């Protein structure tokens, strides 16, 4: 199953026929903090100059390279403030009810990919199975990887339960590519892309928000999509 768009890298990968739109106003508002965060992370972000990358594909943004774990071996854990900690293996995942969400994907670095079609499972389904405790307020989504402390980002449980929030394993009707977070990534269309953690391997339920990789580098904990 699937990590979050974080910083950019190795060039775009073709995945469907999406329209990529640059958003100058957002670049002016948040471009400074994005550039600082990218510099702190030691990565080189994709920089738009008024046109989309070749072919208008979905840009690839990641702090780390994709993990080398076969899809059938991927395991998702749910723990923390839950009554029944869960370990979701491939067979369990495939038995869960599925849904599709089509939404624009907004990056804090001033671009939007329109009408992205994701397929997967609502994370609220898993939290209901685990039994969230009354004092719980957040879900910290942890990515597979080798960063010190791990890549993670916290999302309020109210937003985790939103109808368009998804744990996605499909993109445009095909298995989610590793570069885009496969085999399992969080998708939170109402927030900027760095909250949509790639390569999700653990959901930790907490009473307080845990500072994530980008939040520790100047990004806001709450990242609602801005108009324009």
C-alpha cells in the first residue's frame, strides 16, 4: 500500500493527460518559504518559468527516492490512541471497500494539476476499524524512508474524515507509480500537496499535532488551499 509530495526532483513522469496550471499569486505569497525549505532540505525544486514541464505532466516532488518494497510486501500499521492497533497487509487491504476521488492537486510552489483521478480507501474506514479514543485529535501519517525521525505530517481527524481525503493506490485507473507515492499515499485535496504524504506505512493517532518534515522547516501545520 503507499508518502507525500515534498520537494521536487528528478524530473516529471508521464501519468495521464493532465493540465498543469501555474499560479503566480501563490508563488508570490508562499514561494519564499518554499525556496527556503527546499534549500534547508538540500534538494532542487522544479522551477516554473511560465510554462509547464515537457508534455504538461504531473511534476514529481519528493525528499527521498521511492522505497524498494514490493507491493505485495507492503504493510500499513495503525496505532497510537486507538483501542485496537491494526496491521493491514495486502490481503486485508484488497478486501476493503473502495472509492474514487477526482480533484485538483495544488502544490505550495505555485502549480496545480487539474482533475487528478485517485482510487483507494477512505482512511476513516481504517480508523473506525481501529477504534479511535475520545482524546484523539490528529493522525500523523508516516512515510517509509530513511530520514532521521522519518518523514511525516499530521492531519486533523476532522479533515481525515472529509469525503475527498483518500489513501490512494491508483492514479488515473492504473496502479499508483512509486514516484507519485505508490504503492500507497495520502491524498488531501483541501490542503497543499506537502500534506499528502507519499509511501504511507504507518498512521499514528495522537492528541496533539506532531511537527512534520516540512513543518519543521517553516511550512504551516495547517495548509488550506488558497484561491488564485
